């Protein structure tokens, strides 16, 4: 049962990052507007492209269970700064404070999930395990 739950956890976490990569690419201009509102004006195309790359690569590695340490570190390097910059609830007026604090806490929980995968590895159902147990004749 633990192996199935490990797999489900990885899939659910990966979907968040893969969806964010798609959404950021699909709504490129809107994402750049949000970046400007958060004060990120330096080389937006580079930052956005790099963020999408990190989300895609990290999300795929997490999803398939291959090089999950690298994938989760990549995702954490993106996720933690973006959380602190985009959901700085302490700087918002009371009407927005509640929503931003909820989004911040949600991202904090996702960070916790990534840390759990980081220390526990990819689990039984993963490409890493498949490659390790497959014999080539």
C-alpha cells in the first residue's frame, strides 16, 4: 500500500508543476504582467523561460520517478523563491491578505511534499527502480 501512496503522491505533486508550466507558457503575456506586479522586471523572458524549463523538467522527473533528487531540488529552487515573492501576504491589505496567506500556506504544503520525496526517494513504482531491476541479456 505504501508503494501505491508514494506513486500517487508523486503524481499529484508533479501535476501541479506540469500544469503551472503549461499555464505560464499558454498565458505568457499575463504571466509577465504578474511578474511585473511582483517587481520582477529584470530579463523577464529569461526568467520565465527558465522557470518553465525547471517546472517541466522537474515535474517530468518527479512524475516518472527518475532522478527525483535532482528534480525535486530543481523544483524547490523555483518554488520557494516564487512563493516568497508572489504570495507575500504580509505586504497585502486585509482584503487580499486572506487569499495570499492561503496560497502561501498551500505552497508551503507543496514544499513539504517535495521535501518528503527528496528524503524518501522515488519509491517502488518508478523508472529508477525499473532500470535497476531490469537485466539486459
